[in-house]
C-alpha cells in the first residue's frame, strides 16, 4: 500500500506510538536537561525522591510552591518503572505519553468531524507544528497539561454523540489531573474551549448534560485531596498561600514577570505554529466556501478563540500558554490538506511556494551557520538538517510540477518530520556542552563528596547542582555564606560573574581557587575553598 493510500485511514494507537518514538526518541536519549525549566523539574524530582517529601515540593531544602506535584510524582514513577535514575529520559516520559494521548485524541476528533481521510493529516500537522514538537520534546509541565486538557475535550465531545457516564467522568478526572499539573487552568481551558466551540458552531443545545452538576466536584476533588493531605502533614500556611494565591491570582496579574502587551500572541503564534501558519488564509477560505464544512470552522474557531482570548486578557503571557489550541489548529489544517494540494486560490499557491522557499532558506541558513566563525559547537551537526531542507525543497518543487495526483503537503510534512528528527539527533546533542555546566560538574564530582552540598550564592539555578549530581544550598548574604563555609570546611561556592566581581571590599575576601564558566547565557564563577589553608574567618 502506498503512503498516500495509507493516509486515507485512521491511525491506530501503535502507529502513533511508533511515529512519536521515531520523532522524539533520539532527542530524549541524546539531549541533556536544559534551562529554564527542564533542569529545575529534574532537580526538584530528584530531591523529592531523596527526602521522601511526596506531598510538598522542595528545592534546595526549601519549600517550592510554584507548581503542584503530579509531574514530579510521574517522573519518580517513571524512574521506578524503568530502573533508571531521574534524568533525561525519565523526566520526559510523562510528557511523551501525554503527547501520545494528544495525537490519538486529535486523530479521532478529526475523523469524527471531517472524515477518516483527515485523521493522518491532522496528526502529521500537529507533529510538525513547532510549538507542539518543542514542548513534547522538553520535560516541562505544559506538555503533560496538554495531554489532560485535550483528553478532557475529546471525552466531552464524544459524549455528545453517544452519552454515557464514563466519558464525562473521565473528562472531569482529566481536568482534576490537569489541576494537579498546573493549577486552575487544567479546568478552565477544557471547559471554556468546549463551551466556546459548541456555541460558535450553533450547537448550544448539546451543553445540556447532567455531568455539569457533579463533574466540577469530581475534578476539584483531586487538588483538594492533595492540599488537604499537605496541610494535614504540616505544610506551612505561607506555602499554601503562595501556592493558591501567589501562583495563580498574583501570577495572572504579572507580579512574577512575563508581563506582555495585549497583542503578544499574534506574532508569537505566527512563528510558533510554523510552518502551517503559511496555510491559514487558504484553509479558512476553503472551509468558508464549503457550506457543509462551515460548522467545523466555527467549532475549531471557538476552541482556538477562547484559549487565545482568555490568555490575552491576563497580564502575564507566555507563548506556551496557548499550546492547548494546537490540536484544533492541526485539525483545521489537516481537514483541507487535499484541497490545498490542488486549489488554484492565490493563498493556496502562496502556501505551496512559501513552503518551498522556507525549506531552501533553512537549508542555506544551516550551511552558512555550520561555517560561521567562532561557532561554539561543531558545524557538521547542521549538515543533516541542511541536506534534508535543501533536498526537501527540491522535492516539493518537483511535486508542484508533477502531473500525478498531487501529495504536496503530505510530502512537506514528511520532510519536516525528518528535519525535526535531525535536530533532535544531531543539533541538540552538539549544543549540550554550551547549555550545561560541564566544567563545574566535572570538578564537583571529582573533588566534592556526594554528601556535601554545592553552595549557591544568592541564586537558585537548579541546573548547577543537577548536573553536578549534588544537593544545592542557597546562601543569600555574606554572613550565611561564611557560616556555611565554616560548617563544611572545604567545598565549592558558585557566584554569578557580576556578583563575584562586585564583592564588597569591606567584608572578608574570597580566598581559594576560582574559575569562570558559562551555562547557556549565564556567566558564573566557582570558588573552591579549603578553610584549613585560611587562618581566620570574620
């Protein structure tokens, strides 16, 4: 069976699993945990297992109230199940299985709403949408949250066609797990997107279901049980207050940063949903011109529109917040793949030409980058990406001129998949030494006993103790630093370079062997001290 014919069927779960393993497997095995979030997630998960604090998260021995605990539980469960330590694979496994759930639900919704022939196009569109590919590849809460929200939405939509008890029960349970992953958005996103989608499509009568009476209580029972146990086992009031109020209401109003203008998502979505944003004008026109498919456009528009509008109204904005709209976007594009292949609309011709041009630009850019003077990584790592992009652009140009039944966007998706695979297998591993503190990790593991902490002066920077495989201890003042040094007698302290250079001359000088190093964009200095060589401390 030719690939084109196979694409007319609905993908089975095992086929989706093989596709996902091929796409992300190389990255999972070869890329280290990076900042800003992955190293923190790995470090907090490892500290959870070491201390046995399963209900209240800690970081450097202090309460960490930024996130609920589900992701950290699942990471440790992955570690136990695989027999592997908390690391690059186990940190990413929860997000991987969430990605499988998202792809499977997207395929089934595409089949239900637009026919079996749109299921594979929707899956391939989603896999090759930059934001989705990136987030499932990285071990962060957002990928896991997407799994729960998409699963909940799928169950609510399916229940409308054949009402049962278990479908809405599972949907509300997914929402509860979403709240245990990243707070109230685990409930707000699927409920709001579902209601908006039905109303936008003129299907408001489908909202009349009994599960709206008991469902929210089921969802809220998940975080309530955890918070109750945390309080019962002695979590301080400040921890609970920051978790419930600070990380939700205050974060939404911008207290914790990420304050962005109201138009923030428009340019970011145009980039983050590449390359398929090139097809949006043609896709919308094609659906609008077909009276039978207009409800699909309105339904997907309601889903996407609610998520974008909700997060636009918040002061705090990040591009990943609208990730929950990606499955709807993939169905929108996948539903018109075959029309885009043959359409003579100017916007469709533009999309095909833009795909070719984009691949050629990426290919040429990769070649140029590989020979860039002073490039901090091996230039050859970009060559597989360049080869795939340039050969892909040529193949698409040939496809445009072919007289055979066109499969332009299927070919484009397969080329893009190969490019993403090459980035994960070749480019990301080459960047590891730039993004991680290799020199510090080697020195600490050689000279610092495993039961001794790595002192961090006035910073958290979890990537440092994580890759050094040591516990971190944050000290905030010179007095705290000197007290810790007296207690330890010998060890390592890490400073930010600017802090080290501005060390006050009025206090005790920092004596010991020092070395500058970088991790990502951050510039550090480590001090290896031995108090047996120093006569006195202040």
